[in-house]
C-alpha cells in the first residue's frame, strides 16, 4: 500500500480545490437558489455546470492529453463532498463520475467523448439503473444485433441533460458497451424523491451504437465504474451530513427557549456531539474508499487493488448512507417547526440523503457484498 493511500488527511491541493468549489457554489448556487430552481421547470443548472467545468471539475480524472486535469479520485471525492454540501443540481455523478469512469476503462476507443466531457462541452450518462450494485450481473435489458440497440433502462441518473449515452447491452458476441447520441433515444423524466437530481427512463428503439468495449472488458469497465460511483457517492453523503450538522449548530446558537440558546441545553449538546463523532468516523471511511478507488488507476495496479476498491466502496456505502440520513433527520428535529417548512432548504438535504441511501446499492446490499469480498458468512437474519 502506497503512502498516499495510507494518508486519510486532505492535501493542500485538495483543500484549495474545495475552497474553489465552495466559493463558486456559495456565489452561484446557495441552498435558497437551489430551492427556487426545484420550483421551476429547469432543475439542472447547466450554467453552474459550465462554471464548474471552467475550474476543472468536469474532467478531474481525465488525462491531461485529453483536456482533463489528470487528477486522482481523491480530488473527485472532495468535489463530491462540496456538491453534496450544496445539494447542487448538476450532472456530476452521471457525467463526471459514472460515464467518465466507464469511458476511461474503454481506453483509446472513447478519447473523443472523454475530451468533450473534460472540457464541459458535453455531458454523458451511463444507461444503467442508478440503483445498480457494483456486484450485480451485467444488465440485459438492452439487446444488440448488428450494431443496433433495442431495449429500455429505467432510473438513469442525469440522462435528461446528457448529450451522450453509454449503454451496456448484450448481443451475439456477449456483453458490450456502446456510445449513443442521447437525442436518438427516448428519454422520459420520472418522479423522484430527490428534486435536485432527475432520473429518467431511457428507451432505445433500433438505435445504432458504436461499441467501445466488449466481452470481459465491458464487464470489468462497468463494474469498476459502479465501484467508483459508490465510493464518490459516499463522499457526497458526507457533504450532506456535514451541512446538516453545521446548519443545526448555527441554528441552536441563535434559537432561544426559556431565555437561553437551545444549544446550551445538555441534551442538545449530547445529540450534536454524537452526530459529530459519527460524521468524523464517516469521513475516515470516505477518505479510505476514495484512496482505494484512486489506486486502481495507478501504474501497476491489478486485481488486488481492484478488490480493495470494492471493499472500500461497499464499506463506505454500508456506513455513511445511514450517517447522512441520521444527520438530516436530527437537523429536521432540532430545527423545530421551521425545519418542516418548504421555504427552508433542509428538506432538500433529507431527500438527497434518503435517495442516496438507495442509489448504487442499499446498505444491506453492500453488507451482503462485503461478506463475499472479505470471506465472511453472509447475514442470516
């Protein structure tokens, strides 16, 4: 294990990146502005995504020769934290994480798509259900014959604004990954709990696709992309939890009862202290998962690093998703009546936490996956 992977602290570069992203979000997309967007027709903030792409967020893991930053997934995890902290309605998870990760595994066959994604000139979506677990079987809802795709995929994240779809499909030659212009598919938005992250059903009816990976390469690329997604989703959940704690601490300092701030009551202090401890534990798990995911793309990485990345991602999802939900629920209770109003942005964080808890595998599914990854008996209850 390299020294970088042992270090769970944030580097100076990562903190500078965090500061840049946080400053941009506070200026262009504070929670109140996000709340206003979900009441309108266009939820996804494409202008904000362009601004984020301008500081390199869209292409962090993409090699520099393709227009990216050539950074590691540790930096991507820092961005995911900040986007979770701001419940930012941008296609980071679908385009800069899932689609980019699967295209990176495809190699030089996807260089043109990666260049466009890295520069923010286009966005993409991985046409797999957002509920997919990394350990699940290769999807078979889309069939390929003669380069033509036929089928449908439900619950695809960030497909509504995507320019390109990366479609897993099964044909006569086995599993494959195909690149398809999004305007050739039928994309229908579905009702979701999280108002800031649209999901869509994607239908492909005789659409031609360009294959970028086949056979075991396609299976490996999809699995690694879902592992990467699970690891970075836990970072987003950490950001949600941290905002909930920070907002609640601030509120309890100013809300008074019986002539004193409610934060001075011992019962409130204990609840917030317990939450701080859990979030601190979650941060360590998230940093470990991000470091393990980053190590897979290091020179000389092999099966051992890939297995470690899967363990890290499943461990993070099994633990952090519950912490994020608890933090949002505690924030809702401790904010009292104002926390239950639509006008307060707190409900956006609760809905994001609840939705993230079932995205890319529930905690129970990841615990089951862990039992196989580390050779422990599966739970029987």
